[in-house]
C-alpha cells in the first residue's frame, strides 16, 4: 500500500502542470489574443507604413512584462510526476 497522496498516472516522459498554472496559461493566451486584436489594422489606412498605433510604448512594455511574468510563474510550476511507490 502506498503512503501519501499520489498524482494521477501520467504518460512516461510527460510533464505535469497544476490546474491553476494551466488556467494562468489560458488567461495569458487570451490576453495575447486581445493585444493582437488591439494592434490589428481596422482600415486600409491602418496598414500603411506611416500608420501609428495609438498605444504608448511604456503601456505596451508593461503588457509584455506582465505576460512574461505570468508565463514564468506557470512554467516554474511544471514538474515531472513522482515515481509510484512499489
């Protein structure tokens, strides 16, 4: 009989990711999609070389930094499953 709580069996060679870290990854993906939509051209004029995005560089940098921190946090939670006790 094994002692302690055991994680569900995982396929050999696969990482495990806690559910809250997975949720953070999904939220980060959604924020990246939102930023992509905000930056997408809305008219033919928006796609010209002289067109400008009305977003301050500092605000954009803050968005990217926050997303990077969320990804770092989730990636730190990834782990190899524990070997089952015999």
